[in-house]
C-alpha cells in the first residue's frame, strides 16, 4: 500500500470485531445506560482505553503496525469494535511516548527508527541501568534476586516460541523489578520509558531474543552466587547486545 495513505484494512486485526485479549464493555460500543453514574462511565472509558493501548503496543512491538504507515482512529476503532475515541486517546499516549506522530485530519503515522536511533536509546539505557545494577549486585541479598527468577524464566519462554509481544513485556518486567530493588521509583519510571521506546519495533531473530533472555538467567545465577566479576561482565554484555 502506498505510504502515507490512511489504512482502512488494518493488518493486525484482519477480521471485524474486538481483537484477542481486548474485552469491551457494551456501553463502549456506543450504547447508553440511563442513570449510570458519571464516575462509573469514566472508569469504564479508562479501562477500554487501557486495553486498546495494550493491544496497540503489542502490534507495534510485533511490527504489525508498520513504520511509516498512517492509521486512522475510525478504521482501527472499527476493527476493535469500539468508537474512534478510545483509539484516538490511546494513540495520543503513544504519540507522547514517541511511537507515533500525529498527521492532522488523517490519523497517526508510526514512527520510523533506524539503527542509529536504537543505538542511541541503548546507550542511554546503559548509562542509567549498568551502574545501578552493579551497585545492587554488591548490596542486594541473594533471596531478593531469587524472587526475580520467574520473570527471567518468562522471557526465555516467550523468546523460545517467538512471541515478541510477550517477550517485550516480560523483558521490561524483569528490568523493572531489578531496578526497583534500588528503591528509586523515578529511576524505574525513566528507565522503563526508555526501554519501551527501544522495543518499537522489536529487532532481532528468535535466536537473538533467546540469547538475550538467557542472559537474564545467567545474570541471576551470578548475582545469587555473589559472583561480582561475573555479574559485571554479564551486565555489560547484555547492554552491548542491545546496541547491536
């Protein structure tokens, strides 16, 4: 399809209706319930928008929303089985995160990122995360690192089956939990935003994802064993891989 033209046939959701994993309340489909408290409507609207945002993020990670393409909110809303409003609100959030750009009177264009953009994001992430993780390696008890094992295993499982959306989510969850051991929530928030930006689109083959995920388990093994030189080498290797 010609680049720049608003797409009416949205590839991630080839059939009409709500995409898998998105449950839309009846009122969000345009129906009105008389006497419903306004607070309840606001909560419901927020829930729908959150579900649509999650679905759009998964489509971005998987490359199903193609870089450079323009997507209209009404067309995406039709595929979701909702009005254009929650889609437009979710897209505005993605625009604030740098994933899409607003195209006036047409929709949203998925941002294009080249190797240099991804390398710069990886460099900034390394500047933030590497020193924190190395400091935590010297101070955090082994039991706290053991608690991260299910998150590390989840990244391996997702990579093994090539589920990019699940891998992206579990990868962020592992890094978020590790950095949260610092007790600095501002750090966690900034690092996660950078991490999310670096995942659109998620580059690398299944083998690359599996190698990256395996480093999580190897790093935990070193941290639990208090192998500080090994942990330092693995942390630096992990972010060097992200820069490839």
